[in-house]
C-alpha cells in the first residue's frame, strides 16, 4: 500500500541521515550515488527492452522467410 511505501521511504531516509552523521556533504554523496545507480538501472532496462524488440523483429523475419519458402514449395 501507499502508506507502507511512504513509511519505508521515511525509514530509509532516516537511516541514511543517521548513518551519515547528519553531515550534509555525506548525505549529498549518498543521494548522488543513488541517482547514479537509478540511472544505470534505467539504462540497463532500456537496453534489455531494445534487445528483446530486436529478437522479436528477427524472429518475425525468420517466420516470414519460412512462410514464403513453404508457399513456394506448395506451388511446385
């Protein structure tokens, strides 16, 4: 639920701030690392999506070629 997610986020944020000793420089470093990790994950997911789309395109081309070959054989 939304409440549970909000509670967990607040708990995590509190843990980060506490672990950083309430030092803004360290908190900012953690936030930047989290942003970099998020960007990496998003880029990876997009890359995998493009790869899956390419595989589907290649499979469709192969099916089309097989259907064309079957049609040619049927005409003989």
